[in-house]
């Protein structure tokens, strides 16, 4: 096994592990956000508000389709981290090969579904017909490269599981640079390259993700030697497949239902026209940067919890909980100050349209007040995910979105007549409930009983 970048989280300082594991993922998330934001920048600046609204409206639909297989990646990190913590190298290789197989098959199925049914989805979310052509072009091209996108994400999930968050960062950096270079070339057309407009954004994304996927596969099979072409290990392992599905299905269902909630929320937004659609999309892009630290810490928490439960050291989880929350509060507070007091500074980077800037600033001033609570919801949720208790995670997330955010958004925006402002307020209020439920789960101590690898060993020995 390649050990240069792997980390054993069951020994040593929790705070050092959190920081060392989180910072590459933070920069990775930064690059991912930059990757997506560059697309928004070029479209907003050079293709106009209508094209910006079309691409912005496509993102929730892309997230919905992609979410159907996100659970496989989450399950992969959990299983890999626990096999690594248990020092089971053969089990680790079987888990890796099986997850790659499942990821590829799932991505192909989702691609077919998306290409066949994107128009009914447009209609379902009340997307203005003036945006259908550009949004449809973007979606079809993006979905055609979905296998490459998910191979990269699956490889990143594997590497995170054995404590290497640095290597995926390198691959993502390469993809980001490629995307930054290709976007203007494909959108505007240079020399022999034709002007492709919105289609150019999608093609740049697909090609950049393809390079990352190829590099990840080469690394995993040749350099790290964590995957193998050995026939005895190359075939999907039935028991591990069942575990991936058992852990990933709730997580995948959670992501699908989350994205479905976002689709319905987009439907409420879309009713207010192109200006609000564009502003909402820009606000979401800026939110990504505010949430990046918490998302990074949350992934680190899951990996640390997984390894320590696999190594039968549940007492270290309390330190993980404490230090992760301290880091999250400090960084999220800085993001709140920077965005709440200077919203237009961020929005005008993407568009010269004064109406879009005004509406985008309204969004940011409201939603930024909830950044600390949002961030704590992410970091505390990492405990249940690391323990493999994804049913609990799913229930909490769905209650926050379907039980609080969506009904509240509809009541505030339509019943009380607050319009887009009511939707923004609902987004800001809903994470309070999610955080409260995550804290109740943690203090209940249920996570202490979760050790999937130990169960596997007992099953194999007949105990």
C-alpha cells in the first residue's frame, strides 16, 4: 500500500489531524467552487443575463441527477476508512474495486435518465421557456461526461478514506486550470475554435473532469497500487457491494431528496423571472465559498470518526467533536462579516446588471447571517456519517428541508407576500433545526455502537 500520504487518525493529536486533513480539502473545495464560479463569471460577463439565468437554473437539476449516486462516494469513504483503520489491506482493495464498479454503472444509468427526461424536469420546476434552449444544451453535454465526473469523485472518496486528501487536490488543481483556459476559448471562439456560447462552458467542464479522472485512475492503479487488476479482486465483492448499497442508499436517497427540495425551491424562485433566477444562482455560487471550510471539516470529521471507531477508540470522537466545532465557528464568522457588510462587492464580479446586483445583495445580506449555524450543522453531521449511521443523517436533513425550509419559503413568499425575500429568509432559518437535531444525536451516544469492520470480522469468524 502507498503510505506516503496516508494518515493513521487513531493515534496522535486530533487537532493536528483535523487541520492536516482539512486544509487540502479546503483548497480542493476552493478550487471546485472556483471551477464552477469561472463558468458563471464568463457567462455573466459575456453572454448576458438570460444565458446566466439558464446556466444558473441548470445547476439544481444537475445536482438532482448527480445526487442519485453521491451515496456511493459517501459509502466508499466510510468503508475505506474503517478497513484502513482495521489494517485490512485485502478488504481495502476489494472495497476500492467494488466501489469503482458500482460508481461507473450508476453513472451510466443516471446519464441515460437525465438525457431522456430533462424537458419534463424543466416544466416541473417552472423554468421560463426562454431559457430552455440554453439550459438544455448545457445539461445534455454535461451529462454526457458524467461518468468521468463521478470516476474522479469516486477516486477522491477512496483517497480520503485512507487519509490522503492532498492527491485529489493536485488533480482538481489541474482540472481547474484546464477549465479556466478552455472556458473563454470555447465560449468566445479563438482561431480555429468556433464560438460555442453556453455549450462551450459544458464542454470545458467535461474535458477538464476527464483529465482528472484519467490521472486519478493512473495514480490509484500504478503508483499507489491500492486498486488491482488481479481477477480475484477485480470482480465486485458481493458482501461489500451490499454494504456500499446499505450505507450509500440512505445517503444517496438523502442527497436525491435534498436536491429535489432544491428543485422545488428553484421552482418558487423561477416564478419571479430571469433577474431573480440569475441573482439566486449568483448567491448560491458565493455561498459555496462561505461553506467550504465547514464542508472540509465535515469530511475530515467523517474520516477521523471512521478510523477511530474501526480501531475501537470511541473516546477520541469527543475530541473530534470539540475541535471541529471550534474551527468551524471561527472560520464561518469571518465569512459572515466579509459577505454581510460587502454584498455588492461580490455580486458585481459576475454581472454588470444593476437589477441582478441589487437582488443578489439582498440574498447575501439575509443568508450570510446563518453561515455559522449552517457550518456547525455540517461539522456536527460528520459524526453520524463517519459512524455509518446515514439513516439518521438522512432523517435530520430531510426534516430541515422538507419540514421547515420548503413550507416556510412558500408561506413567506406567497402566503405572506414577501416574494423572493421570503425564500431567502426560509433558507437562513432552516439550518437552526438541522443543527439542533445533530446535537441531540451526538449527545445521545448512539454513534459509540457503530463499528462496521468489527461486525464484518465477527461475521467472517462465525461469531
